[in-house]
């Protein structure tokens, strides 16, 4: 059996014009544009996702072939068993948008107590009762509760909690972080408890919601805004959805949204975990605390 290649930037099997960071065992979320000298032609229309992409440099093509040959098999344990590993070389992206870029390469040594979003320049704590995301369809999801259960209404498997991050796009001139957080929590609630990205309604639809928190917060040393809903669903216990929007501390300081969902169930971790996770967000490379500006206190 061929040994996997060492950590480094390799052609991304899923995106013709980018390279993706391989940490020695699995693909990560980090992407960057292919250097001009190594640019590759796009796939022909109708090509399958697993089809190899031609590369101009012979050496890069050989390494890519080795990486593409490493297949990670996930055993069935109730968490969508039988599917390919989320970060495997042949894993399919959960987002239809073009992948953003990053200039920071992830560390070869992974910290089990934190999960990193290199695209937005933040890390989040892995608190008790949560784990780093595995076997999820959406690459934006960084943390989940450990076990799945049968959704109460539509076919499929549900999780009691998730935490996802994404860059806020399409921001209108003069938009406030408060307004953006209110919109983002609405979108998050629709996807989690009403109709998901593939048209399923795991809880039979969302029937009502109540705003239970709306306040300023300090996140990774930046002033942001938090909005939390309690939602009621046609089936199941309903749950809580939270969105926090704040400026990134890297690059052009684009706005970042951190979405948290949690079933209102005895099987779920405590709702206070939302606050623990938000307080523990740090800029990539920060040694501890909330970073410069963490003294910006929340106000109602």
C-alpha cells in the first residue's frame, strides 16, 4: 500500500484552480490559488468529481495521483456510516460556492482542544460534550455533538447540536453587525429546524420563534453582536439557534458569523455551552484569552 505524502499544498481534486492543504493524513479546509506557473485547465463539462485534473507540472501530477489514491473508509456507527470521510481526498464539498483562499498553512500538529477556521482566522474551543466535526455534509460545520439520532419527521439523521462558521458576504453599505446577526440567525434557524439544504424537513417545519437574547459581545478581541432564538417545531422538542457576527482580525477584516444550534432536549449539552464557545474564540496564533480588545464587554 502506498504511503500518504507529507503535509503540504497539493492540487485540490474538487476545484481546478486551487490547491488544498494536506496535513499528512487528511485534507483540511485551507485553500489557495494555484501559482500561475502551475495553473491547470478546467474540467470538461459533464466530468465526474472523481476525475483527475490535468496538471502542467509532471512532479505535481505525480504527487496529486498519490494523494488521490488515499481513501479513508468510515465504519458505520450510527453517524452516517458507509460514507466517505469528511476530509478524505475524494470528499465532496458541502458548499456550491467557490472556495476562498488563505495564506496561512495549518500546523502539522493538531490541538485536540481547539478547532481552527483558517479561512476566517479564528479558533474555537472543543468543550465537553462536543467534538470536532466528522462525516458532515457542510464544510462550514466545525463542531458537533457526538451522536446522531433519527430525525422526528423527515427521513435522515439529526444531531443535537452544531457549530459552524462562515464569511458574511453581500453586505450592503451601512449595514450594522446587529442587523447582519439578526438576518443570519433567521437563515440558520430555517436550515436547522425548517427546511434544510436538500429540501428535507427533519422536524416538520418551524412553527414559531422567540428572541431570547440580543446583545453586543466581544469575540476574539473584536466588538460583535449576538442574537439567539428559541424555536418551536411541528415535531420534536424544538431548539435554540444563535448567530454572532464580528470582524475577523486577519486580512481585510471581513465579517465572520458563528452559528450555533442546539435541540431543547435532555440529551443535549447545556445551553450555557453557547457562551463558553463564544468566549473561547481566539484569533489564529493567539496564546490565550480573547486577544487584544477582549475587554470590550457585552452590553444589553
